[in-house]
């Protein structure tokens, strides 16, 4: 949302669109738009963390479960776990798609 408000006048023409009317309303009140986005983002984050569910899967294989571990993973821990699974994977298909097996 921040990028859209700050750079929308350049982004819309790049994708061949005329900025819609609601964009100008958001742009006219940049501070209110950004503050609202930040507050709603924090509320959503709190709600999602409060549910207790956070699971990461790759190819239908569970990599991390907050419900099993009782905690959130660290960024490096999660990156390493995904990296190990990807190293043991191989790309298949016609070369145009990202199909991992």
C-alpha cells in the first residue's frame, strides 16, 4: 500500500492503466492512508499470531509447525530448513516452470 500511494502515478502507466478514482483519494490523504495501513497490518499480525497456527510446507512436506514446536521459527532457522529441502530437490518439467519434486 505504501508503494502504491507513493509511486502510483508512475506504476499505473507502466502497466497500461489509468489511475482509478480511489487512488486519488488515498493519495490526497497520504498520512491517513499509511497510518491506517500500519494499524490494520499490526492488528492482522496480532490476530494471526494469536491463533497459534503457523506452518511451513514444501511439496506437501511439513518443514516447521508452531503447534508442534510451541514457538515461532527464527528467520535463519527457517531459511536453513527450506534450503536443506531445496538442495535435496530437483527441477522437473520443460524448463519454463518452477516445478520442484
